[in-house]
């Protein structure tokens, strides 16, 4: 996967470049320091994935994303220190939204999601099958509000339903939560306490005061003394809170 990095801070670009050196199957093909340069590089290099800061001098990352005019469009992952841009980021169909300072495991997860999205879009048959499946789910769904019915995510032109059983894990993002699925992350304004009540009886287990995880997505359990962390399919690593260790072990069937 060919990657273009866009950030007006040299240290941020260096940090991302270093991280990508440890992710298999990717090549950083260029760097840009503002939105105008990013558009020029996208047209010249035709990257598969663009990792782009939002706040930059002149043309912002969001404006640059809206003005991308190449086909196929590259996948987009935004990075920013400000969570309030998240709704706008997902309106331009970003694959993911990472808060600074970017963590390696979250970057790797975002890259894997971008790979999956790109592969899916490359096949019209698979895309059609996915849409048909989503239509079936929508048609057979119950009224919103039931945890099994999933979550309705506000979007600019309406709402998108995210079935609970499509969510791999959830993390708190200040006043919001991020619902992580195989194909993208969805931003929802809800408290963790209210979310825990909504998720009672589902397969998502609270493993930290700021995280829920689906146990069947856990591929590895790391131990560091008395601490536990969970490595999920896709590469995300989620810390288990001290008061959640016993419940997490029970959910995973660990001794």
C-alpha cells in the first residue's frame, strides 16, 4: 500500500514515517506540509492511502479531502489534536480518525481498515453484495433504542445504522465514543455509563473505564506483572483496567 503523509509539523511527519517503518506491506511515497501540496502530491503519486492532519495553514485537511479529484480516491485517515472535527472527517468518508499523539497500534489498525476498504471497493460484486446485506439488515431491523438493534449514527444527510454485532471494540474519545468496525470507525456522542447500559446482554464486554471489546476479536493476551492488555484482530491493543481484570478473564475463558 502506497502512503502519502500530510502534516505541517516536521516532527509529526517524522513520527509517522518512523511508525510506518514497522508496518508490513506499506511504502511512504511522499510527504506534504499543507492542503494545496497534498492535492498536488495526490494527483502526481496516486497514493492508496493519505494520512492527513486537519489543522494546517491555508487549505485545511478537510477542505483538501473534499477537493480530491482523482479516481480511485485514496483512503483517508485524519490525525488531529482536536476531537470536535470528527463528525466532519467522517462526512468525507474517512477510514479512521486518530487523535494526537498518534499511537502505533491505532495507526496500524487504521492502515488495516484502509486495506480492507480498498479491497472491498475494488470488487463491484463484493460491494453490491455488501449493500444488499445492509439493506436486508435495515429492512429486518427493529425500532432504534434496543441494544440489539445497534446504534444510529448522525450524518450530514441523515443517519447510518451500525449493528451491534458489527462492532469489534469501542473506545472513549472525550465527550464521544468511537465504534470500531472492520471497515470504519463511527463517532457517537454518549457517556460510557449510558453505553454500558445499552450494551448489557450483548457480546461486547467492558474491559476498561474507557473501552469495550468483543472477546472473539481478541487474538493475544499480553501480561506485564499484574497488568493485562488485549491485542485484537487488526492490530489494536487495548489495556485492561485493574478493576476489570477478573471479568475480562472470565469473558475470555482464562484461568
